[in-house]
């Protein structure tokens, strides 16, 4: 792996390797000393053009747990506010010699552009309505820990599929791991031709939801809507909200966050025993540690060095080092 831009760039073996590595880092997290020296002396840049709590904080903590130096840049309060272009921002940050750039942008394809403009490894932390691959990987990890395998599992993704980069990445990742995926929502919020493009089933009603092993609810992304896609939020909630009447006792519940309580999910299911939402947040840290590890070790030269010129080109297998 050189970059993580989209799930489609990965093979199943890549996902399996990241899952295995994340399990190792989960073990490290249970130690008294949780840091490992794997990325000591390397610089990771977090560049976020959109608001984020879970993704930005987990990538920052993941880098620090790996002993990297972290530079966090948010659009608000930076030179971006003064009109600096993405390309010029990347050129400026390049002066720090970053090994990796984690970018979130409202524009689809932004991460791919950064990968062309920088020698650093680039991680797409969400680009417009395109993809959010690290979210999909942490969701796969969360489900595997609970279910053991996704093969043959039935997963329903319910809500604003049209504006959701999480939905696109998750459909691809879940199917790659053997799951059967159905997307469900109002016709206005289901992309035309998604069943052919992504290989999933489509439903416009919650009839059949009881067959799902996993119900994955999506947030209504009103900040991306330029017109009315549903008559009202109240009507949407009445028809598509997942509550205790619609969620069976054996079904697992997921959501990428942040949750709009009382819209896509009712309060009792968010806090109920079926909910994996907190586990998803916990998984985000170890999976993002694994992503950084895979991108920045295993023979990738450090910034300004040729492959083989540094000890960084070797695999230190940090998860086996004593705390």
C-alpha cells in the first residue's frame, strides 16, 4: 500500500492484513504504556477542511501512539481562510517533510490530487460524497470482532445513501468480505444505478429489515443538500427511523456518527445492548494505527531517503516489543 484513497484500491488480502495488525495494536492498548516507537521521528499531517471529532482525534491519537510528530491543520483559522489553494497548502506543509497526510475535504477527488502533489503517503479521511475508506475498515473490524466473519451476513444500510461517502465505502468493503448488502431509504436519497455500480440490493421500504443481521443507520446530511429531498424530517423519521419496534433483539446496530437522536435512531436503541456505536469509536483508533503502520513501514523510504538507506526500511514489528 502506498496510499489509502478508496476501498476499491484494496484487495481482500490488504484488508485482512490491516485487521490482523489492528488486533495487535488492540493488545498494545491494554498495556500500561500504550505507545510504541514505530514512527518515532516521522511527521504526520492532519489536514481537515471539514468539521470532525472522531476521525481527526483518532488519527491524531493513532499517530501519537506510534510516536510520530503530528501537525494538525483545520481550515478555520488557517491560511485557507485567507484564500490559499489546496495545492499551495500542500506545498507549504511539504516543507515539514511529512511522511503521511491525512486529508478530509468537501470536494470529491481531493485526496487523489494531494497524492499527485506530494511524496507523502495520503489517507483519504473523507472526500465529498465519494469515499471514507478508514471508516469502512474500522466497521469491518468492529463486526469481525463481534461476528467472527462477515461471510453470508446480511447488512442493511439505511438512510441518506445519496450524500454518504460512508455508504459507498462500506458497501464495497462489506461485499469484499463476503456480506450481502442492501441499501434502503427514500427514492430521492438512493443514487440511481447503485445496485449495478456497487453490487448491492436496493429497498425503498423497511419491509424485510427483520432479515438483517446488522442494521447500519446513516445520518441525514443536510449540510450537503441544496434542495428538499424529503417532505420533512418528522416524516422521514416516522418512515425510516430505527427504533426498538424495528430493531430485533438479535440484530446489531451501527452508525458512523455523529448521531441525530430522534431522527435516524431513537434514543433507546442508541444506548441499548444491540448498539456497536461506542465499539466503532474504539475500533477507529487501532485500525487507524494499523493503516499508518502499513503505509509507513515495510520498505517505504523515509522522506528524503532512498529505500534501504535507513533503519526505517525494516519492519520492527512494534507490537511485539516490550512496553
